């Protein structure tokens, strides 16, 4: 018999701004109400996790993830029992001791369902006392120390530090709760962590970022990397690159898992799909899209006045090393621009911010998912749209059943914690 392959794991987003803004004007409605509904639907349909995004500024980008993810997911933990809880939190503007306490507490109150999507942030410095955003090199150096500290704090409670007392309580062996005595460039942390050993020992570690620094950080620490990989070729290249580097760090085979966001346009037939795609293109605000595309290039490119149906001149495309924000997006859209796509095509592509986007019937979308799954470059998929009745119907009654029929997605939870449900390899042993 062949070795069973890990099923494709499924994630969906919560805390979207539209429902939050609508609820905020009605004092009788909680701003978490719509996400509670999504969380219950997701768990009933055996999604593996809920994902909360975050941004640290107000405006066009800041509209997504307007709620603070950890508090938001803490509320959702009380109305769910199996689905994982992935919170996006920056390392650039938080102290790692606080992060360990926050995520450790979420893991406890959810009985082992916490996960941290670590990001280095490309916005928000004006709200944290900095006049300029630190360089990517500085941000990733700080992120490295943050993860070193947080992991050491989680491991500061050694095995056997808490044992049953035979009367329904526990006995603490304080000698097995040890300081970490960390001294680095950014942080000095004595430790140990002052909350008990976690149900998962460590929350599941996600990481988002595809620049050079992001790949290095993900290869060293991440159990799952959240990626923007618009083509299969991109996915194959990226997966080989990060897993080769992870192996050099001594990581287990198959780590990190690859997570991609699937931007799907559904239709009941090819004709309906074609009509929807045409209508979306005709209704698209090209002026607003041009501004969004300029942001994908790092914000330092002026695309006004350029002809829509011709490629962007090479001399206008930025050198990625000169950009301080979102270098991964700059690389993606620079590659698309150099492939000969017109400005109009790039503007339309910008609405998906460089993510994997496919239009089709549920069967055609399942084909696209299976292609990446079979190629070994897709382990976790983010499927949006549960808040919209039409998309929810296509997803729950079309795409997911088709993926399950093909044996790609599982039909139930397989463990008591999020780490177990993801079927991750064991964590490294804690050194003596």
C-alpha cells in the first residue's frame, strides 16, 4: 500500500470590514456577529481554520482587517470547538514577550487551536512613533529575534513541569520552568513565560512574506507559509526554493507547508462564467485600479497618462531593492509587466493583489486546485466567500464536494488540536 498523502487543508477568512462597518452603526448588533455566523458555517463544513488579516493604518488598505485579530478570534473561540484560529500579528511593532503571552492565552482558551501568521508590516509606522518604516532588512532581523524569543518562551516550560496530583489538581515543579536569558540586538528577555505550558506546546507558526528576507524567515521558522503565487510555474519555483533552504536549516521534510489564497469566480456553466468575467471587467474602476497597481509597485511609480493597451515601459519599473514596502508584490507585478501584459491587464490583475485567481465552474476550479495539489505545491488553501450567499452556495455545494469526491480534501477533523488537524510533523525536542 502507498503512503497516505496529507489531505489539502482548508481556511476561510473572517473579520471583513464590510460587515464590521455595517454593524458598527447599529448599537444592537455586535461587530463580531457576522463572523460568528461564518465561523459556525466553516466548522459545520469541516474547514480547518479561520484566518484573520490585519493592517495598521486607515484608508484603502486599512479597510481589511479593521478589527484586532487576537481579540476577534478569542470571541470566535467561544462559539467553535475544532476549527483553527489564525491571527495575523506583526513582529515590527510588538514585543515578543507580549506576543508569547497573547498567543499562549489564545491557545489555552481555545484548547489548542491558536496559530500566528507572523508579518513584518509594510504600513503603520506613523502610529508607532517612527517617521520612516524600517528597511526590510531591519524588519526581518527583528522578526528573527522575535521568533527566537517567542519559541524559547514557549519551550521554557519543560516536560514534567506540571503533573497531576491525583486529586484533580496539578503539581508544579518550578525547577522545570527555566529562564531563557535571551540577549540580542533588539531584545533582552530573561523569561520564563509566566503562563502554563500550552496545549500545542507552541501555536502553529504561519508566516507571510516572499522577498529574500521573507523566504529566509519562512524557511527557518514557518510551519505554513502564506503565499501569493499567481501561476503554477511561480508555485513550483517558490516551493522548491523555500523547501531547499528549509532543509539546509535542518527542518523536517515537507516543511513549510504551502498555503495559497484562491480567488475564485464561480459560474454554473462556461457561458455564465464568461458573462460574469466580462461584466466584472466592464464595471472595474480603471482609475482606482491604476492607483492600486502603483501600490503593487511600491508606491513610487506614476502610471497616469500611459496608454491602457500597451505594456508599461521598462524604465518605469522599479528595482525591487530600492523599494521599502511589499517587495514580494513588486517582484510579482514586475514579472507580470515584463512578460508583456498591458497596463489594462495589470490593472485588472491588481484587484487580486498578485494572488492565484481562476474563473470557472466548480469542476473547472477543482481541476485548477488539483493541478497544484498533485504537483506538490499546495498544502493549505484559503477559500473566501462564505459571507455572500451565492458564492457560499457554489463553495459549499459545488467546489468542496467535488474536491472531497476526488479525495483531495478530507471530510472531518482528525485531531484534538489545530496542529494535529494540519497533520504537522512533531516539534523539535526541547533541549535539556
